[in-house]
C-alpha cells in the first residue's frame, strides 16, 4: 500500500524517458531497410491488418451488444461503457508496456522484460515474420483489449465503474501480459513445454473465466437473485452481438496463423464447423431436457464452440473440430444449467460457465484431436498423445492457479481502495443513470 502514491511519479518518469528509448534505438542502414521491406509479404500483411480489425469488431460492438442484451434495460449502457473503456485503456497500456512485458525479447519464461517499453525499437521498418512488427503489435493489442472486457459479464449490474477500470488495469498487467508471454513468446514457459494454444485458450478464455468466477464469488449475487425476474432485456441485441462475435472470431483464430496460407485456411474452416456443431449440440440438449430450443441457448452454444476451438483452430482437423464443439457445448451446458444452479453463485452472464469451462475443455482436448490419426496436424517428434495431453493439463493448471490467486488479491485490493460494489439503492435504480447519467432507452 505504501508504494501506491509513488506510481504516478514512476509513470511520469517513464513518459519522460520515452523519447530517450526511441533515440537509443539503432537507426537501420539503407540496405537493412531494403532487406526488411523485401521480407514483408503484402498478402500476409493485408490479412493481418484485416484480422486486427475483426478482433476489435468482436469487442466493440460485438461483445458489448452480446452482454448488453443479456442484462436488464436499466443496466444496458453500463455494460456498453465498460467494454468500450476497458478496451481503450488496455490499448494505451499495451503500447506503454504491455507489448514489452508480453513480447519484449527477454529470456525469462515468465515475462518479456522492459526492452520494448513505449515500443522502443519498433518502427515502420521493423519486421515480425512476414509482416511489419507494428501490425503484429496491433493484432496482439486487440487480444489484450477484449480479454478483461470478457470478465465484466460475471459481475454485471452491481460493480462500480471506477472499480471495474482499476481492476482491469491491474489484472491485465499482472495476469494477462505474463500469461501471454508464457504461451506465445519463444522464451515462454508453456511455449517451451510444447503446449498447444493456437489463439488463446489459456491466455484469453481460461484467464477471463477464472477471474470472472473469483469476482462473482467475492462480490456476491445481485439483489433479488433467484427471487426476481432477471431475464435478458433484448435477445435481439444478444443475437446481433453473438453473430458479430462469430464473424470477428475469424480474425481471432485464422489471424493467429500470422499469415494468409494453409494454416489460416484450416483455422477458418474449424471456426466455422466447431461453432456450428456447438450450436446444434446445445439446441438439441435444450430440446431434449427442456422441451424447447431457445435463442439464448443457440447464442450460448455458438460462443462455447468458438471458445473451445480457439486453442485448437490450427491443430485439429474439421471433423475433430465438430466433435470438439459438440463436447464443449455439452460441458458448458452442464455447468450453466446444473453446477451454477446447485452452488447458487451469480455469474451474471455465465462467463465462467462458457469461457472458463469451454476454454479448459478446448485446451485439454486440443492434445487429443491434434493427433494425425484423428485428422489433426500431429505432434512434435517423439511426442505421444498422452504426453501432449499432460502438457496441456500442466498449462491449464498453471493458468488457473496464477489467475485465481492474483485475481483474488486484486479484487481485495480494489475493494480496499475504492470499494467494489455500488450501494443497494444504486443497484435497484440501475447503473445507467447512477454511474453514467443517461438511459439506453427513452420511453
């Protein structure tokens, strides 16, 4: 706690040092620039530019509308505002230090260091693979922007706007950036284990799902939970949001190939069919167990399939992706419909039940369906299915442990500083008017 007053001064010092970092970067010779430009593939670059925009489209407006339709009308704008501001704040942080902590070029298995703070050394001429490094930065930045926004669905309709923002800043810094380094950087812990996480099963979905569950348990249920009707106020908007998520997810998954080639095409096909399989699976389960297939169920199934195929998209075959979607939808349905009801926790928009559970199922089963005997791309030399599954489980367990412990600490810290929950009268009135001074709808 004593360190907190010094943080603004540290930030100012880093800002002042930004030009120094830029000046220290070695100016490339003309021949080096020409060589770098020749290494850039225009087709890959165009696809990655498009993928970055698609992932942003997932967040604003996709996720915002999906969540917004699921809450009561008096809290619609609060969810839209939270998604928008979180994404914006994280983009700024990513440029300041997030990219460096994730991909800074250090040798630590846990974090990338400060070598690229303020994007030091990243210029229009620097290259990452066959694309400009700035494009790679932008693409990874959109992943960082959506992940903490996913968490807000767990405590929607009852957490202070200021607390949401402060928690997101701390969480993305201490949880997301290090896990991204571990999974995707060449020096990272999971990467060197040989863990398969094509587009963020551990980094995005398990991370967000576990943080969401911890938050729902700490903050507690909404006033009137299980006593009052808390049905979604607009399934139409939820369907629109889910559809945007599905479209944007092609940037998420196929873009993670970092090129416009065969791997991207495999990831794109798998994103189609795993999602379709999950929608069918969830709807059939609802029809069998409840007598009717609902639009909410179909939208939930779509997201469950998208989540589950995220770590597997570039590793499994299309038939394996369909089976993965069917299994994931059944597991998520069970957690949403049975486990949550049994334990009585209020994960408002089922972030853990869909993202957490779907991410765990997808990450572990990637180790199964990646087998060449099941139509996947196969494993590294000398690795068997059992060995790969064990590696997947290790990465999942480390992610769950780190995220759960640190999220608990961060929620408690934010509660001590500014408080997590709005006052009961504000919760009853709705967060739109109390927190933002406006309404989503004028009757």
